[in-house]
């Protein structure tokens, strides 16, 4: 039996207080709207106008979020008021039922005294046929069922509230074409609507696109060498933070493979498994998020993490040079530790390299790793799928990535599998899991890859999440809940 103890008067009072808070917040939002959504440029130059437009856009996003929060609060107040009424009604019903059961108990006791002498002689009562007992049982059943019904209804409302705040995970990996599932948390929705608007606005500025697409320009050089520039190196370090490694008891070594720097993160108690982790970016070193997640992965699983620091497109690297080199690194790990102890992890541009490198191993009849996990990988560097234009909420512009993809191709055709692994054979790949979101600009091409995987019978599973942006496993709060699942998929 489930019991719920409640004070309807307190719940009604709380609902009234919340409604008052909602009214005050709405008034504050209305007062701030005119000052935050229509900022005037400080001067007539392009930069001032862009800055004014950026902050006005943030103000509009805040007003939109405020409206969503107000609607959510209104729903909660209504649910709380309704629940208070339900509990008050149930309490009154219970009082009536208890009074009835008390009268029935007294009646049964009186009949027992009257019937006892005759029943001892004839085995039949003088008065009554058992109807009283049936009525008592019915009343008792009603008393038992009422708390359970109320608890179920309130639990449903509570789950709706919790899902609105914490979100719900996407369905487990599936090899069959499916739909996007789950819901993002409130924190992730706020991040998508505010923090990620900064890089989205930045990368869409024409001057930024021109600089990043010009080899040797100040901005492209800044990104390519960020790990060596004071200040920027905090966001783009070339190894895990020393304090993190010290706290986790991990050893960090800098090695090289075929002229490419490789950072090795060894946990305090290594178990013999190795993960080749190919970071995203393409135009920059790994982000601090990469190093934190790689370090935690080593600590949690006992696996040793190998992170190749490949040269960026701004440094003149091309798929024809980097992919065979990356495949050679994976192959050397397999030779040293055995295929069953080696797996590959890649995200964004690194996910594209990971898939292309393993396809390269298959094409050259070499052993492949035991498993592979790809997070928002780029399957086609042409970015020519017309459905990409329909993806909303993504912080990376296809207009920037298309010319970068051509630079990455070098002398190879853009549809060569080393450049765009979507066009390679999927036969012979190890078990692979791919993560994508509805606000991820690579999602349309990944849905094409999903169809190809089914057609070719490739062991590729997909996790498709609603409301998630590009590389969301690394950069959003929701990504943390998926890492234990990813560890299992990597076999570590």
C-alpha cells in the first residue's frame, strides 16, 4: 500500500505565493524588455552595430526563456492547486469512510453478542447475513485505493516537472533507422539559447570567415597555435591540467608517432586497454573539455588514453596525409596490445578522421580495433546536403565548413572516403556507435549514413537525441549522463 501525507492548506498557500512571484517576475521582465532587446549601437561602424545586435539578440533570447519559464511556472501552480483540491477531497472521503466503518464495526459487535447463544446451538446467526461484513470490506478497499491513486497522479506530475528540469535520455543505441528521442535538460536549453550564441555569432561574422579561410592570416594562426598563447592556452591546452592529473594520480607523457605528437594519459592502475581519442576542432588544438573527459575516462575505467595532436587545416594538413598517419597509429596500438584491447573515440572533425582511418585499415587488409564511438562525426566534408539548411540552433555555419572541407581534401576529390567517409565502404568495420542531435548540422548526413549502414549490414548503432547541438556530448551538461554508456561501447 502507498501512503501520502499532505497539508492541502499549505499547498494552496504555496500556490498563491508562487502566483505572486510569477506576477512580479513578469513585471520585471516587461520593464527590462525595452532596455535589453533594442540596444543602440555606440557608433556607426560595423563592429559597434554587430555588438549592439549581438546583445539585443541575447536580450530577446532571455525574454523568450522568461516567457517559457513563466508558462512552466503557471502549469506548476495549476498542478499544485489541483493537487491540493484532490487531497482535500480525498481527506473528506476518508473521514466519511472511517465514520461508516466505525458504525459497521459497532453493528457487527452488537450482532455478535445477540447471535452468540443461538449460533452455538444451531451454527446459524439469529440476525444478519454477512452483508455488513461485505460493506466493511468495500469501505476498507476504498480507503486503501484512494492514497495509491493520488500518489500515482502526483508522481506523474512530479515526473513531468523533473523531466522539464533534468531532461530525459535518448533511447539506447539502435542499428535500425529510428527517430530522435529524449529531451534536453533546462541547463542545456539555456546554454543553447545563450552561451552557444556567442560562438555562433562569432563564426558567422564575414570578417571571421575570411580570416579563418585565409592560410597564415592572424586569426587562423591564432587558432592553430592557441595552446602556445598565454590566456588562450587555458581553453586550448596541449595536455590535461597538471592539477587534474595530480588529483587523479595519472601520468601524462608526450610521445611522437611518424612526426605527430601523441599525448598518453596513463591511469594509476592501468588495466591493459587502450583508447585512441581523436579530438574535434580541425582548425584548433583540443579544448579543455576534451582533456577533462579523457582524464576522467582513464580514471574511471583504467584504460590508457592516446591523444594524437594532428596538424590543423590552417597548418596545411590534408586528409591524404593525416588519415594514413592516423590509421598507422591505430595499427601500431593494435600490434602492441592486440585488437581486443584497442578502441577508437572521435568527435566532430576527429570523428570523421576516426571513421576514415578505420576504413583505410579495412581497405588495406589490416586489423581493426575492437570497437569505435563517434560523437557528432562529419561524414561528408562537402556539406552539400540541402537538409543541412533546415537544421536550427546549430552554432557552426556550413558556409565556413564547406571551404574548409575543400582545403582538407587537398588533391583528393571531396567524395574520396579519406576526405568524406560517408562515401567509403562500411563493410569490415568494428561495432560502432554514433551520437547525433537534432540541432547538429551533421545530423542530415548521419541519417544518410544510417541508411547506408542498414543497406550494407554494417554493425553501426545510432543514438539520436532531441534538442542537442554539435558535439553536445563534450560541451553540454547533458553529455555527462552518457559517458558510462560510452565506456561500455568502447569495451573499457
